[in-house]
């Protein structure tokens, strides 16, 4: 069950936005678990004050309390409070800082922690985007899961990300669209080895004419995760529209010194479509790993090279 209320007030001629929420977790029949800790009551609130010259102050907090009346979960809770100051003088540009405090009492998983983080987002010129974040945390809990490590620990981290988009007008082609992106990430927890992630990504699409288009994408990356699937990857594709109802596409994917080739010929026959294909593309579903989701290279980093890629396929599509 959840109830929520929002309001906007005026203070010294400026908007103040308020939000309050109360959420209860119960058993399926609406009853409370008085011993095992599955029933909870979470109360949260947020206030946002808009100051002059693009300055905004936001404070939010919540108390998530277990409703047990007996047993080992009695008195368990998690409490978090945050304050953020943001300065956004122009659209697409922002500088911000935020302070966290977390208190937790949960079975044997308890403690407190603090974190100070800051960031900047810039669009200095057209076609360029820059983003940087960094922070320092300390306490007996770790972020973002508020997991207890049983001792005082500290961590410093930082991340920089950038994008560049540009369109060229080559002499022998109609247009060339270029996109470049890069990521550098650093994290060091007290008593552990530093972790560094580096990613370089680029793609270029050349429209030679209304019939012929070529595209190329590359990925160079390294991260400390043992389960990382990052590896040097190159993808090329050529699309040729033979006629108004037929086309040919040829693609190749190379990853970590292995490669695969795929080709498709498609022709429309009335309302039906006939497709003859060879090989297998190395592309897979967009990657959903932490740190990859939403990045422009998420479609390429999970590519896999089939050791036996040769195959023919015939597909006939007839609409009903």
C-alpha cells in the first residue's frame, strides 16, 4: 500500500516543491508479519527550493522500518538523508554536489556511512557532451546497497565520459556521420587494489548515394571485472539497394582475433518477402551489465563469434 502527496508553495517569490509518501509492505491478505521482518513501513519526503540564477537546493530523506513486534528483526530500520545543491546556468550545463548519510540496523548488518559526491555536465560547443562525477565515502556501510563490511572503510572514485558527434560532406559521398565516445573510471577502496575502467568507442556511417550505405563501429575497452566480456571489437556493414524491391546487406564482426561473416539478400514479391541469408551475425541483444546499460556501445560489447558460423537460411514472409 502506498500513499503520496505533492504540493508547490511560494517562499520569497520562489517555488518550493514538497513531496511526502507513506508505503507499507504486508502479506498478500493485508496482515503484518510480526516476527520474520517481511512487513515494513517506509516514510519518505522531499523538498526542492528553486533559487535565483539557476540554483536549486534539494533535500530528501526516508525511514524504512521493519514492523516486527518480536524476534530478531525487532527494531530493524534503514534511514537515509541527502542534500543536493545544483547550479544550471544554461540548458545542458550543470554543476552539482550532494551529501549522503545512511544509518542501518538490520539483524547483524548494521552501521552508518557518509558520502560526498559532485558532478558536472557540460555542452561547451555544439556536438560535444562532457560528464564527470567523483566522490568520497566512508563508514561501516558500502554504497549503493548499504551493505555492512563490519569495519570502518573508505573509498574514493571518479568517472569521466564524453561524446562527439559530427557530420562531414566528403567529395565522393553524400554524407558521413561520425560519433565518438569515451569513458574513464577509477575506484579505490581502502585496503584493496585500485580498479580502472577505460572504454573507447566510435562509429561512422557513410551514405555514398541513395543506394549504397556503409557503416563501421569499433570498441576498445578494459575493466577489472572477472566476468567482463569487453574485448577489441570491430563491426562493418554494407547495405546496397539493388532496386525498389530488392536489397543486399553484407556484414562482418571481429572480436578478439576471431571473425564471422553474414549476408542477406531480400526481395519483395507483391506483398510477400523472400530472404536468402548466409552466416551468422556476431551481434547479440543489448548488454544490460552494470555500467554498460544506456551507453552507446551496449549493442556491440556483448557481440559473440560463433565458432561454426556457416549456414544458409531461406525465409518467406507472407502477410495475412
